[in-house]
């Protein structure tokens, strides 16, 4: 959990760093990651923290194995030369071996605390369900949804730039859009930090740290 806390903190540092050098879209895109990291820490701080963390790890490993399988299928069906295919397949085998080592490490280290990694069958929920579990469904529908738009590089910013060029006789439109962008990015930055602070408080409370 402490590693999750540190990761959430570092994301917030990145959000602030991008904002301070005037990279507002990048700051907003990273806000999404920072808020999701904070939600994860908050969610894991509730109830069965150990079980939820194991579900978090298992879901990651399962998803990575699926991606490796899809990667292998794409390589095999491609028109790449055999030497290139073999290079990819070697990398895939290396990725699969790393995942095997993760699971061995988890089984052995958790067993020292009498925790059976394989016995945990808790499902890691979707990001929407994690928001809902921490009683913040509205946050998902508003702030998080807006940040997903930036993270997926949707058309809004480009449309606004085009609008400022094609609309005539509107003095100061481009400057007004910049001010609006600055203020919105600042709001999202502060929101991400607020999420981090709240999740940190939940984590400290869970562990019983004064």
C-alpha cells in the first residue's frame, strides 16, 4: 500500500511539473492517471486490503498474459521476415517468464505472512466500480470523464484552436481561450492533489499511522 501511495504522490508531482512549464494538455492527461492512482489507494484502504491488492496484482498479470498472447498471434500472422518474427517471439517468451517470476515472488513472500495467494478470488473492479465503492460516482461522471477526453486526445482542443482562427471580428478570443485553459487545468491539478490527499488519509487511517 505504501508503494501505491508513493506512486500516487509521484503522479501528482508530474501533473504539477507539466503545469508549471505551461504544458496544460499534458498536465490534464496525467491528472487522469493521478486521480486513478488515488482512487486505487482509497479503494484498497477499505475492507480487505490484502485481498484487494492481490486482486490488483492478479488482474495485471492476467491482462499482460492476454496481451502477450495477442502480440504472438499478430506476429505469427504478419508478413515479417522470420528473423524479425523470431526476435518478437523471443521477447514474448521473456515477458511471459517475467510474469511467472512475479507470481512465484508473490506466492513465496505472502506465504511468509500465512497468506495464500492462489486462494484469493476477489475480482478487481472496473474504474467506474472503484469510484462507486469509494462513494464518488459523481466524480467519475464529471472530472474523470473530462480527463479521459484529454487522455484519449479527442478533438476538443483542436476545434477550439480552429474556432479562434475562423471566427472574425471577435477581439481577444484566442487570449480568452488561453485563460480558460489555464484556469481549467489549474482546477484539475488541484482536484488531483485533493484526491491524493484524501486517499493518503484513508491509507494512514487503515494502517493506523498517526
